C-alpha cells in the first residue's frame, strides 16, 4: 500500500505537466509553476522525479507505450495493407488531437530549451513508427501479391510526413486546426495514389 500514493502523485505531476503544456502555449514551464499547479512544494516534485527532464521523459514514455501498443493492435486486427496504414495515421492524428499538450512534445515545440536527449527520444519514436509503416507496406507484396509504384521506404516517409505536418499545424494554430479534420478526404486522395501500382 505504501507504494500506491507515490505512483498516484507521480501520475498527478505528469497530468499537471500535460495540462500546462496545453494551456501555457509558447511559455517555458518551470518547476515552481508546476509545483503550484500540483499543489505541492518544488522539493516534493523532486522526491518523485530527480529532474524536470525526467518528468518530460515520463510523458514521452506514456506516448511511446500508447502509440506503439496500439499500432501492434492495428496490425493484429487489420489484415488489409491500406486499412492498416489508414488506422495508423488516424491513431497518430487522433492521439494528438485528444492530447494537445502531448502534441507539443511530439512536434518538439515544448522541448525547446530542455535537455537534448528528450528531442532525440521523440525522434527515435518517430523512427520506430516509420519502421512499422515500412513493414506494413512491404508486407503487401507478400500478403496481397502487389507492390507499389515507388519503394515502400519513400511511401512510409511520405505518410509520416503528412501526419507530422498535420500535428504541427495543430500546435501552430494553438489547437484550433484539428489534425483529423478532412482526414477522410486526404486519405481518399492518398489511397488513390497508393493504389496506382
């Protein structure tokens, strides 16, 4: 039982940080302002996290676990290549839309002035997602006996660039331009291009 309050407090701190990332657009979050938001002292924050960088890492770990586990589920549930791609892109866009503060981490906007390893970690996450997309696209040849007009690596890069661009627009618009807006139209066009094999 003794460990439970600690993990709850850690969660509270991370949730408060995510909220502040959503509402403090363009402002650097200090440990003093975060402690005030949580309702504890700065010393109490440091009892749960040794540094602000570790707090950001806690949010990045949540993002990684959520996205990568759901991408794995999509691959289990969807058998058609293009359905898999569509669901993966929609997952990324929907996640960003539902978690505006975390979308600032995905774009690196919230990590300006923070430790370099945080940006590197987000970059590695996107690399992992791109590898998943490449794998999905490559499997089309094996699964469906068809390839694409251009190589799968280029297609995966294109699909991820579209997704990252939509998330960046969301952050830049201060969360007014929703990343899922017009996704059906965009995906319809992308799918049409992908099917020209």
